[in-house]
């Protein structure tokens, strides 16, 4: 069955060859999973920055990561983490979202504890395998800032990324833009991201599909990878 992708919400066949298909070349690919940790996903009322819709994708993300590993595609987990003193954020120049996001969701109790180094809120909820890589120190919206993600990817010889995680309209979208600006080929796994709400999630995916890269379901990513591998083996 041919793989498909989504362009501005419309599902289309993904060509098996050509420039668009190149986005899903597994040869130099990695999965980058963003902020799937307790600080967003815990059910504890004290959770400092809850993203409850993200809980829906924990098991599917784990399943996709297992499938990626089986295909030899590395999995990289990125987490937000600021110094325990808070100087990177609330005790320095606070992140802008701390002012703007509560205008929509209301006050966020305990938000000052979000991503503090050494706290339980930085523990991953998704599975981290022994051979996976972890990138920490994400202090703003992009997984590239101010972390060593770009350095790690270049050390691994990675040029193609598949993004999953939360939040689609925030950290995933910012990471996708930064990756594209750094000349990585970007795919966002449509069914493995969640946004603030369904509308903003879809808007973020539409933006990616028009300006940044490919939007495809996890099953279609795997199908495209398998197809590319089979074609390479037949040459």
C-alpha cells in the first residue's frame, strides 16, 4: 500500500521517488521526540505545565520508536530543563509563554517549577532505550535552543528528521522551523503530536505542510522508510 502525506489537511499519495520522497529517506534519518516528560504529561494536580492531550500519544509514540529502532533509525529524546536556581527563566528573563499562555488557559499553579533541573518534572514518560540519545537543556520553544541537538545530529550524520511530541503549535512547530532553516529535511508525524487544542494542532500541521516539510502519519513514515530500503536493496 503506498504511503500518504497531508497537505493543508488533505491526504495525498506520497511519491515513491523524487524530491518529496527524499524527505522520508531513512538512510540518514533520526526521530526527535520533544518534551514527553512529567512536567507536561503528569496527572498530578501539581504538574507545572500540563499538556493533557499529550497523554493520548504516549503509547503510540513508544510503538513508533520501537519500530524506528528495529529499522536502525536512532531515537533522540529532547527535554526542557533549566537550572535549578531558575535563573534561566523565572528568576532571570522569563519565557514569553508565561505571560501569554495563561491569557487562554488561566493561571497555572506551580508554573515556576516547570523544567527545573533535578526535579521529577524532567523525567521522561515515554520509553528511553539504552541506545537512545537524550538532549537536555532546552530552555525555550525550539529543541535546538540552546541545546547541542544540531551538534549531535551532525555527529550522527543525520540530515533527515521525523518529529513527534508536544506541543504541536509550540515546541514542535518551532523545532520544525529551526530544523528547516538549518537545512534538515523535516517530517512531522501527524498522529504522534498534540497541540493546545485540535484547531491549533491542525493549524501547526498545515503550516508545516506548506512551508517546512512533510506531514505524515507514523504508519506512512514507516511504509515510506521500508519502500526506500527495498528500492535501495534492489539496485
